[in-house]
């Protein structure tokens, strides 16, 4: 158990911040997994990340992790 996290980068965060961050990752994982189970395309996954999770459509995270995310979560 902990109260405060001292990250290697960025400000101190509290346990509630970590719990909220983890919940967001779970929602993202579950949503992308559902899109992939429906047999949707890479563009469909990208659209979900941009529209529902507010990812920057031209941003490095979308370009850099989309393929790996799809491989990891592919049913």
C-alpha cells in the first residue's frame, strides 16, 4: 500500500491518480479488444482512439504504438 508515488519523471502522484490512470488503461484495452473482436480495421481502431480517447491523430503515440497494440490485443 502507498500514499504517494515518486516517478522517475513528472510530478508526485497520489494513489487515487494511479488508480484513475489504471482504470483508463483498462477502458482503452477493453474497447480496442472489442473493436478487434468485431473484425474492424486498423483505421477503425485509430478512429476509436482519436474520438473516444482523444488521442492526437497526428501524434507519435498513435503512429508509434498502434500496430503493437493491435498485435497484443488481437483475439
